[in-house]
C-alpha cells in the first residue's frame, strides 16, 4: 500500500493559498493580487474593460495552473480562488465581478459544474444585478457558462430535472482559451458566450489516477495498491467508476479513448465527430517522460477510431494538486468547414498568460482601480428580547444535536455537516451576544445573518442557507408593515419562506424527494403558510426529514453512492430540523 501521509512544502496550511498567490504574482509581473478576496487580475484591466468583453473564472485552489495561470491577454481578465478544493465564497466572486465588469461590452463568467461553484457564483451574479438595479442602473450584461465535460462518471440518479450532472474537468481550459480569444478579437458578449457554450457542449473528458492526491495538512483521503489504478477519479479526489489492476499504458489509454467515444454524451453530439482537437492533461504528478508516452498513445487510439486530429495539446493544464494521473479530452469540431476553421483560428491565436506558455508584459493601468469596492452597506444594531431568545435556544439545540448530525453525515457524506452547521449558528449567536444584529427589522436582520453565515459556513450547505436567507429577506421587504416590526405572524413568515424557496430553486435542482434539507424545509414553509401554526409546521419538517431515510440520494455527495446508500436520515435535513426545533421551543415558551 502507498503511505497515508503526504510530504509538502508548507509553512502553514491555513495561509498556503494566499502565500502561493503572492509567489505567482511575483513571478508574473503583468498580474496583480487582491489578497483579501484572493483575486488575480491583469494590471491593464481598466483598458481591457473599455475595449472588450471581460472574462473571469474561479474555483477551489489545488488545480494550478488553473485558474490563475490563464489570466492574461487572449484568455481571462481575472480569476478568484477558494481554499484547497473548496469554492470561493459569493462575496469573493462578487468582488471579482465588480472589478472586471465591462459596462460597455459585458462580462462572461465561466465555472466548472460543481454544486458549490454554481451556488456561490450564481449568488454573486444575482447580488451584482441587485446592486445595479437598486442604484437605478440597467440590469448588467453578465452571462454565465457552466462546464461539465466529464464522461468518466455518469450519475445513475440524474433525471429530467437536471440532477447532479457531469463534473467540470480539463476541458474547461479549452473554454477559457476559445472564449478568451473571441473576446480579444472584439467579439460581442453574445458571440463570446456562443463560443464558450459550443466548446463546453462539444468537449468530452475522462481521467485516471494511480493514487489520490495528498492534501497539505490532511494527507491522503485514501490510497491505492501499487498495482492498481482508478478510472474516472475526480480532480477533488472523488472516487471514479472503476478501480482495477494497472494495465500496460497502451491498453489503458486505448480504453480511455474508447470510453469517451462510446459515452452517451459523445454519441449524442450532433456534429459528425470526424475531426477533433486532442487535449492531454497532466493531473499534477505524472512525469513529462510518461506524459509524452500518454500523448503518443492517445493520438494513436483516436486515429484508430477513424477520427482525424487537427490539433494536439499536451501539458499540465488542470491538476488535482500532485495527483499521479492524466486526463484526455476531445473537442469535436463543427462539420461545416468555415465554422471549423473559426474554432481552429481561435485556438491558434496567442494567449499571453503563464498557463498557456506565453507570458505577457503590459503597462500597469489598473492595479489601483477602486471599482471592486461596490456600494457601502450599513445597518444599525438593535436589541429585541424575542429574537435574542430564539437565537439562544437555536444555538443550544444545535449544540445538543450536532453529534447526531455529524454521525449521519459520516455515514452518507464527508462527515462535516454537523460541525459546519454549528459553526454558522455559533457565529450568529456570538453576533447576538455582542448586539451586532439589527433585530428591530426582520429583513435587515436576516440579510445580516446571511452575511455572517457566509463567513462561518463553507461549502454547499453554507451557500444554500445563505441563498435562502437572502430570498427570505427580499420577500419580507414586500410585506407591508415589516420595517421596524420585529414580530410577524407565522403565516406571514410561511408565505415569505415559500417565496424564498423560489429564489433558492434558481440555483439548485434539489427538490422534495431528493434526500436533502429541502425535504424538511419545503414542508415547514408550506405548512406554516397554510396553517399559521408553528407546531404543525415543525411536525411537517420532522416528517420530511424522517422520510429521507427511505429515499435514494439524488443530490449532494451522497448521490454518488447510488443504490448503496444506508437507511438513515439525511444529515442536512436533520440539522435543519434542529434549527427549527430551537425556534419553536423559544417561541412557544414566550407565548
């Protein structure tokens, strides 16, 4: 067996991302760093905004050179980084969007298809739109393209409602390249988006690894035997679809190419698939000597399928830290010759950024730009005994229930659901104790709590709670008499919660029956709006959470377990019930 520890060049794992970004900027003088938000941007950004559509991307760190390595003329205008293998927060993304937004030309946001990225980037876009509208400006010209090029793992629980979908892999870099070239050539936002969507919809990728990647400060999540390989392993150490004995490289690579061309997504492609761009990617720790062999074998395997290769790219484009593995991507070219030449022209145009080999040198014209600050947001703290009692009781109940929520998540998830929830509740509890909440105004109080949760809760659950509270705060502003009135009827709260679910549903495909916290949240909101009775609503939420024990997981990390799921409640639903119980206990004791 491989060792379960990992060796790394680390001073402090907590500062590794920021330290790395500083080093990157020092080595690439055409770039600048917003350290607070972990945003890398080109120094001539002010000029770029005036002359072309701007593009930015982002995601968790650990995939270098993605995404920072593609910031430069001909590709991206900026990138925003989260912690290792974790999405940046919506506030980070919003800061990046404010900085790069081109009022004249518009801005394209490109992300990989991971739940945290979709939620946090989606929330940032909506917050940016709200800022403009609230200032009397027109809705900003911002478009988003989500890339899911992985054909290595097909979730059996995906359905007509969307499902988890395919993960974003190295093919995302091709989206950056072609969309960036189109923007640099003066393409409109619509044209740039069309190019990005074409590449996203016609690129097919699969990866394999000899072992998982060791994470600084944590080590290996699991290890493979020396004679094993895992096919379909994700770039965040997600399990692949097959662990098997390591074959000779020619057999392995041939099987990978055959898996791509036999995949449902590839077969469904409407182009005739006779010509492709081949993109061979090092996942981080494969030697250049071996990469040369993999590339040679990939070319041979593609040609053996009767497919003509127009361009071959081989290198380190999107990694999983130091994962010993490789991925292969095929970009299918348009059947029409003129369109095919347009695509090839865009991929051939130079890109002056370190990840695409060329380095650019520009005059510093934007590193002191202040546009990322956005409008100031203020609130006036106010005390309210009823709200404070609710917050205190919720905190105590979550402290009591956290071990059970954690236990449930250890069975069907990554084991941190209870701790993450307690972190968020504790942060709000601390703010209440410090009288740092505007408790005389429900809408403002909820907006403030959402901001606090974002800083205290990471990952998907934090984004879901924040989006719901954002929607709830907006819904309450439409209710006459809410301003300055901290006490509202249960029915008013229920109606507002139902509206808030509509906001949340714009950014997640999770619905009742998918085994998530939605199975407790929607019954609670619907019952409260219909019955005006808190106890009845809590019963509905409990019943919804208990019912998840019999459901097949269709969303979240547990969805990849398929039919092997355990008959236990969803941890997220159980955690939400703990919150709702605390609210009910506090309000019933005061009535």
